[in-house]
C-alpha cells in the first residue's frame, strides 16, 4: 500500500523517527559502508555520490509511505516568490479534436486555465514579454511520474532550465507549464490522461499565438514523465496538422530534447535481466519504485486502465508490443539523453532505435542524436552534485541546440 502513513499523527511520528535515525545512525553507517570502493553501488562513484544516492533513495521510500513531505505548487494558483515570473495560460479547447477529444470526453477531462512560469537570464524582463528579434525559447515539461513535482522555478526540475541557460548561447528564456497532476485512491481521483496533454497543448499555443514566438524558435524539453508528455504533444500536432489542417495548430518546434524519457508505461521492458531489474539497486528510485510507479500509472491512466498503456502510441511509444506500432516520421530534430544505470535505460534505447529507424541517426545524415552518461542516474540533471556528468551532458545539449540553429541558417 502507498501513502499508508499520510495522516496525522502517524505522519509526524514516522517522519520525526526517520530524521533522527537517518542523522544519527544511517548516514554514518552509509559513509563507512561506501568507503571501500568495491562496496559502492558503482565502483566509479565517489563516497559522496554513493552516500547521497542512498540518502535520496531512502527519502524516496519515505514519501511512498507518507506522500509529499512538503507542499509544492500546483495548477490551482501561481506561487509567488522572489524573482518568480508566473502567468496564467488560457485553455485551448479549439485545438482539441479527433481521438484526443474522444479520450478527454471518456475520462471526463476538460481544458483548463493553468499557470506557467518563466525563467530567464534577464531579471528586468517582464513575464511573457514579446520575443526579441531572433530570440529562442525552451518550452519545458517537467518530470515526476505525472503525480508530483512542479513547473515552479524553485522545483528541483528547474535545475535543468538553469543548467541549459548557463551553457547555451542561443537560449535566454525558458517557459514551463504547470500541467495538472494525476491522483488516485487513497486521494480523490483527479486529472487522468489526457489532462496533462491538453495543458501542454495550451502552453505551446500560448508561446506561439499569444506571446508571438515562431515555432522554428522553440525547442521542447521533457524530463522523465515530461519526456513522455513531450512525445505525445509532438505526435498530436504532427498527426493533426496532416489530417485536420482546419484546426490551425502551430507548426512543430525546431527541436525535441528528451531527458531520461518515460517512454513505456506498459510491461514490455519488464522482466529478469532488464535495466528495470538490474539497476534499481543503483538508482535513487529504490526498492519501492515498482509500487510507486504502479500507483502513478493507476492515477495517470484513470478510467482507461493498465491495458491502455499496452496499446497506446501516446502512452507507450517505446513499447516492444507489435500492436503499438509508434512511428516517428515528421518529428523534429531530436536529442535523447539518458543515464547509464537508470532503470528505464532499456525502454530509452528502444525509443532511440524506433526514432532512428524512422528519422535516421545523427551520426549519419539523420535527425536523432543520443548521449548516454556512463554510470549516471535517472534524470541526473536534476541533481547539482552529479558531476562531472551534469556538466558534460549540459555541454552536449548546448552544442546540439546551438549547432541546430546554426545549421538551419545555412
């Protein structure tokens, strides 16, 4: 059972016990345990990284019993703060049709008025300022298994935006949409698929048709579940530009950046001798990850059920099941980044294979590029201490971004 200790007084008692036990006993024990290189989760890791991974994995396990330890911003309100640039984004029901409209109706999900947040390199620039001549923007879809984390600038996933802004010459602003998170029992079931996709469409429409960015000046980036959402957004726009030109959907963006994408919510990459089985002992998601992801899938899939994940190109584009049959012709130039010891590695490599099949490899004349950071965690750009891999990955991303726009001008 997940979140069994979410109610007081059990929440407070359990968290207090864990703080004391971890500070006085676990941390010293982990330091001793990880001192011999052969006892570390990966022999290439430092003592510091080994201990931090154990700490984050333990904290991750705690939250599977208690729920979130602190509150975080949601779609219900703009969370103010120093330097925070929040805006309201209008719903875009006029852009929803076909199978997506049918799925939204079946799930009783409607388009919504939601917040979004700007992060930029110019503190004096107003939120939502019109683009300057030649300006580029990053449209960010955050991770969190569709059940947690936020688009807010104080969220850990905002480290991705800050890192790219620091390393890239082309990007000076990022925008992130506060899409609705999914919940299931023991909480009130709300916002299943396709709520997040409706919100992602609204955010892209806001950038193009309200702020005035040209689609060719936008790169979409999604990490973990945000990568799943980014793939679904591109798929919907591609298909409906072809079959429903009357919708006047914005053109596809210049590029797609996928960071540890959660690309298969089905079971085709589960089993012995898979990355899911082999790397949970290394990754911070830990032993309770299967239980947690089961809850996340249940909340996200809602009335469609787990079987929907086994056959939907929107949910599981990397699936090995032959009846999914996701195709990627017409997708924009793409960079996929992964960690070499993350549980989702097999599904990410399957996604890479499918995209290279349809779009060609960037090592030749194709449009798909790949970077796998050896011995790195899932979504490692979220963690500032994950060096030198973070710096190396951000340098590769910045080069891919900058070179892509340089090539487009040739």
